[in-house]
C-alpha cells in the first residue's frame, strides 16, 4: 500500500502542472479576470474541440500528434546519430523558423553545454539568419573537415536556407575538394518533391525526409529536431515519453483533467472577453528561454489569422512576447504592472533547478545582503517568480503558472506537446486554421521580385513605384 | 566647391535616418495610419516638449544627455581599460537590467567576436540572471586568475547582483586566496552611499562610480558600459561622437529636422488615436538584435506607467517587442500581417552589412535557386526587409524604417541617443515620468518577504495567505 502510494507520488511528481488560479476574476478582481460562468459557458465548445481533434487524428489528418509513438523512426534517427557522431565536432543546421526553433529549444534546455563542439562531444549551431557578417564569421571559425551541415527546408524553396546552402556547398567544394565535400552535407527535405530533393537526387547527397504532412512549427518531435538532440546526447526517448504522458491527459473530455483544453479556454476567454491581446511567456529559467521563442512562433503563426465573418474581416490572434525571469523584472515588469491591462503573463516555474549553490553568509551585519546568506540561488529565483506573480495579480493582471518538477527531457516533452494541443484547441475556439500561413505569401512574392526571380517582374515594379511614393520630407 | 560638397555628402552618409512614410494614412490607408492633420495638431506640444527638455538640461537635471561630452570621464575609462587589459581573458559583468543591456548591445553590434576571451583579446560575459545551473557552469568554465568580475549595482541592493557577488567573492577567496582574490573584483556603485559602497570601503576593493543622477536604463553612454566596450576594442570615442551628432539634430525646434520629436509623435499618435498598443523593433541584422532588447527596456520602463487623471486611473504604455529579420518572417510576420492591427513595426535597415558574400550560381537550371545566384547575401536580407515593409503597409499596418549606413560605432551612438530622446519626448506627450519605476516596488517587497529579509514578515504572510487561496481544482 505504502509503496503503491510512493509509486503514484513519484509518477505525479514528474508531471508538469498548469495553475490557472491567476486568470480568475475572484482571484485578481478587476475587469481582466475570467468568471466561473464564462468558463462554464465555454465547456460544450471545448468538449467539441477535443472530440473533433480526436476524430481528425483517427482519420490520419494530424500525424504530428502521433510523432511521439513512432518507434521505427526514432531508432533510425538514433542509428543515424551514432553514425554521424564519429569524427564530428560541429553539427550546423541551416534552417529557419520552425525547422530551427525546436532544436534550439531542446539544446538550450537539455544540453546547455552544446554550444561547444570538440573531440568527444558534438556542438550544435543553428544558423537561422542570413546576416552576412555573422554567417561569414561562422564559416571562418569552423574546421570544415569536422563539421556536417544539415540543410533543412521542407519545400526546398526557402530563400534564406537555399542561399546558405549554396554558399556552404561552394565553400566545402573549394576547401575539401570534389571527392570529400559531399560527406559534409546532409539534406532534410520532402521525400518526393521540391527543388532540394531534385538536387539531392542529382548530386547524391545524404538526406533524410522531412516528415510528410507535418508543418515546420509542429515538427519539434520529429527526426528534424530529434537528430540534433540525439547528437547532443539528449535522452530523446524520455522526451517522447513526456509527450506521450501529456497526450494521455490532453485527450480527456473531462475538462478538469485536461490541461490543454483549460489553457486554451483561458487564453481565448481572456482575449475575446477581457481585452487581453498579449500573451507573455516568462520562464524563470535560462534553460527555457529558447522554449519561449519556439512557443512564440507556434502561437503567432497558428492563431494570427484573418477571418471573413458575416461579410466583414476580423483579425484574430494574441501577440506572443518572450520575457525571462528574473532578468526582465528589471526591464518589462514596470510596464506589465502599471501599463495597460492587456496581457496575461505565463510563468514557467522550475521546482528543482539542478545545480545547488548557496549564497554565502559573508556580511551578516549589512542588511541589504545579510538576508541572502544561506539562501540557495534557485530558491531566490523562485521567490522572485512568486513575488512577481502575486504583484501582477494584486494589480488585476492575469497570470498563468506552469510548474515543472525540473528541466528534464520528460518535462520538456510534456511542455512541447501541451503547447501544441493548446494551440490547436484555441484555433478551434477562434475558428481559424492553425496549419496555414497565408499572410507571408505577399512578402515572399515581393522578395522574389526584388531578387529578380523570373515571373515576379510585376512585384519588382510594384516595389519601385511604392518607393517613389515615399515623401522625402518624411525621411528625417 | 566640389570638395566641400563631397565633404558634406560624406558627413551625411554617416548619419542615420528615420523614414516615417509608413505611419501615414495616405500611404497605408485604413484606420491605423496617422493623418497630416493629426501630425500638425501635435506640433505645438512637441515644440514645447523639446523646449522643456532643453530647459531641464540647462538646469543640470538631465546629466545623462551630456554623457557624450564628458571628456575627462572618457579618458579615465580608457586609461582604466588599458590597465585592466593586462593579463585579462574574461571580463564578467554581474549586472541586471539597464546596467547589463547597454554593454550587451554594444558588444553584439560592434565586437561580435567578443564572446571569446583569450590571450591578446578580452572576452565579455554579461551574467544578467541567477539561474543556478547556468551561473555555476559559467564559473566552472573560467580561469579565475585571468578573469575580472565587475559587480554593478547603482543602489547596492539589487538582490540578484548581490547574490552573484557573494557567491563569486567566496569562490575567488577559496581558489585564489586572501591575498590575491580582491584583484579580481571591480565594483561599480554610487559614490557616496549604499551597502555596496560600504563593502568597497571596508574591503578595499577597486571601484568606479555609477554616475550620479543617471538611471540604469539611461546609462549606456556612461563609463558603466564604455569600460567593457573599450576592453573589447570598440571605438568608444566614435560612439560618443555619434551621440553628439544626434544630439545636435534632436535639439531642433524645427520639427521637420528633428528625428526624435517626429518619432515620438508618430508612436504617441499611433497609440492614442489608432489603437497601436504594440511597438515591434525589428532589426534586419543579427548585430542589432541586442540593441532591440536594450530598447525594449527603455520603452517599457520609461513609458509603462499608471496615471491618475480627473480622479480615475489611466494605464499608459506601448508594449515593446523584439523581432529579428529575416528570421522572424518565419515566426511572427503571419501575425503581424493578418492579425490585429495593433502594432507598428520599426525596421532597422543596414545599407552596408560589411562582409560581402555572394550566393554562387551553382544550379542555373533550377528555378527555386537560380535567381539567388550572384546576389550578395546582404542584398537578399535588405530585399526581404523592403518586401516585408511593403507587405505590412499594403495590409494597413504602420511601419517605421530607421536606416543605418552601416553598423559602426558612430551609427550606434546616434541610435542610442535618438531612442533616449525619443522616449523622453514621448513621455512628455503622454504626461508620464520616464525616470521612475514605482511598479516594481511591490514585487521587490514580496521577494524580500519570501527571502526572509527582516522587516518584511508581513509580506511573507501575505504570500502564504494568497497561496492558500489558490483552488487545487484549478491546478491541472
């Protein structure tokens, strides 16, 4: 009996928990809080959304939700990692957006030493921009003979990644010669189509498949990100087990036990009924700072949409903002407390920060430091989180607190999965499609025009005409 | 004549310019744009604000605006840098908020290699958080004999910085011994008062003065940040010269020539008349990514205020958001284009990115890559900026474009100064005090309570009572 209890406790202790007290009107008062009645009224729609997602999944429409269960793919990825690891100092991802952020989030959280490659341990670099100075410095600083470049573009037409690829390919060819250079390229793209696949076939580069029907921002639990994670010795099996554990919880139509459903409802009600148009993700942990960036993409691209409703256009979507505690207490909290009541702050609170370091009792007679003596640094960090949570609530600002037992693969897997399902359920409440991104097409076409891509001459003319319309007097 | 013209051109070419076309109604249409009438109506208040600031400055009330002219302080800083540089691999700043962000912004922009310390070149690390795992890893990775820790706290009571200081002090004492350890500490705090000054006096540590009457977020052009900049071989004289050049322009009551005044007016009108409550700073340059973070603090803490007006409370302040181009086109632009019309995007556009690298013409027959052949990477980046600017404007979303000839000390000095004056003038329009931060006091007191500081027992009880009020059913 006692041991079963302990086992249950142990299991519970490894789960993450979502504390929604701070969104409720009776807790924070004022106009920003959600009422019990509002929460009850939304429940039928929530139950429908959970059921709808389950149906779509049964029909095979949401393969990214089944990624945690793909054992064969996982074993393939682990085997590839073992093979690549030999003679490898640096694994450089040429990728942008969702293809870059997942791996970056995993590495920051679970392999914080992963920024240093060298004999015996692989370093990961995610080159997710085309700033020429930074990109050239990156290439200059690497021993190319001990580096693999992983070119990742689902469609094979991502301008930034393709430009990086062409530059890297030429450099490898020049420095390592025509026989060896190809060994340092690994291409990840669609299996059947696209220009990058064509190049792989023509040149005989090594390649892996970007999983079919999985969009970039929902790809974090796929081989695209698990491969670099495995190279950094992250326990990817535990990461996937965490996702599975969260999957079990997020399937529940008993909403009081479904953290994704309740989290989606909280955001939706805060936004649509209480003017909370900004969602801040504020980990009190450096290790989770990049996770917050991953989430910012997921939330912005999935929910930031334009809807036609009853003949008029409605613009949807909370603006996600990343903050990091305690640092941003000295940068953003003044605004969050005293500024407009237009944001909900979601804290990520870590119970056990791992390293234990105590503040020494060096100056017992100096009041501004004496109280710190004997305090573990992690406790100080967590005290600041609690203090900030309460300070915001006292000012009528809603908060959410997601509690992690520790920054482990199992916890991070839960967190990724929780946020993916939350986003999809929120999309269902808003009535938007979380999987498309029509708003970026115009910018792409205009870039093609300016870059001189054939077929986009009209866009080039359009930009030139627009630049002519600018009034010099308004350029100061 | 010709040479005078060239000289003038050369001078002009080194100035940064603010393009406000994208905020005007006749350019972007819709409801978000500012009308010419609105801009005209605000002019008298703007002229007053510029005059008021000049008056305050004459009275000696705004010393941070005169920092660019402090020759003696500059020479002292340069001499100290020369002295410290000997036998120094790593300069570690223990600082948070404005005391950290200025140096970080300068280092990212002007010393992008500054993350690597070693014989012959100093590396800078800014430790601006108390995550135990990261802080311990930092200390473990340093050769303490070749490291100086710069402890920076204006008041001497910043909990995070003081905790770091005590941990570092003990570690130095333990590893280097009582004779040598103090040489590795340099304290920056107020000249006359505070606990840290008392400790300096008692222990005989080296110290510099945090300049009097200069707040953390307005300190970037002071020795606090110029010392680490000088250690990284940044041309700080040129940085200050840039600030001086901008100062000349921002003093003008001819508003058509005053970029700070017009920029402040644009933000204020967009926010108060057009619902633009979010201000995105989006450099198309990795080098300026940390500058955007510095600006986020400046904008949030200075303007995010609570006002009592006619007996009711008004909450003021745009929420600043950092994005980086082109990367965040694949993360945030979907939301910015199709989501709510509640943001203005300020681009930082760099004419010359320094390193020149051309995309090779490797696959002339493959349409998705052929057009990239021959294109310099910096031109692709700038084409994406223009395309995004136009795409946003076509959707009725206001934009501002700040153009830098290059990321140089002279340009960055202008940019810092421009943003400081813009912020102060905007504060005057909003009617708020840009220099205080009353909203963070409550959180500080609650942290003191939780950390057991004597005198804050009531706060501790308050937190405990509040935690009791949380409903377990809302923790999922």
